[in-house]
């Protein structure tokens, strides 16, 4: 069984990324269960998607300390999800922070660097993705989810190849967004391979 947690902030495409993973795995004939906890997502709140791929899946929710991979769309959200990570699991995280609403209200001067330092000291297998060059190459910041998906595929965490995810993107996304997202997927994969 492969257990995956995707953790981000509303509007980052966390749910779309989980659906692309699930659809790609189902296309290979695998059993998949997914669930989302979206809370205040529309107001910048946290979004957590659970994806489970395996033979017998009795629940769509990933139990604590059993995630093979955490894909963190934002450093603090990756840290928040660490209780799900199993000891030998991997964390793939964007280095780009997003100031939470609470920071604006309390003026805590949140920066993602503290969270990245925490991950570096608490996670054995960590891939940090510098997404700014990917955004520049693709001409959009809305490809974060696909870039992280590419990094996860390159790291081999799903038993799903980059080519298989590419085919799912080609079949599931609107035509006008396919080329940009394929570019982001490949760029994310290259970044992960360098780490």
C-alpha cells in the first residue's frame, strides 16, 4: 500500500493533484481511495488530501505515522502534516511560503525558512523544490501542484511514471492548460532529480 498526504493552502491545487494521482493509478488498474479535509480552504485555510493506493483499502484516510510521502505545497503545512509521516517516509516541499491570515492579524512575521529548517532537522528524506524558476519558465504561479507532482514521480514514490501522469494530464485538463502543465511536470521532475 502507498499512502500519500498532500498538504497546502486553499487555491494551490491540492485537490487537483490528488485527483491526478488517483486517476493515473486507477488507469494502471490499481485500487485507490481519496479524501479531502478542506476546512476554510476558500479563505486561505489549510487543505489536506489523502491518497491511498493498494490492494485492500479499508479507509480513505491515511493513519498517523504511515504516510510514505508528504507533498507540502507550503512549508508550514508540510510541518503540520509530519505526524502522518512514517519513519522512512519522504517529504517533498515547496520552499515558497504563503503568509497565513493569522500572520496578517497578529503580525508574527512568518517566513517559511524557519519551517524548512525544522523539516531539515526532523526528516531523513527531504526534497525542497525551488519553484520560482518553474513559475518563470511556465509563465504562471498556478503550476505549483503539477511541479510538485513531477518531483514526486521522479522520486519514485507512487509506482507511477512521469509518462503515465503526462497521459492523465492530457486527458483530464482543459486543452489550453495542457502544454503549460506538462512543462511544469517535467521541470518539477528535473528539480527533484538534482536534489
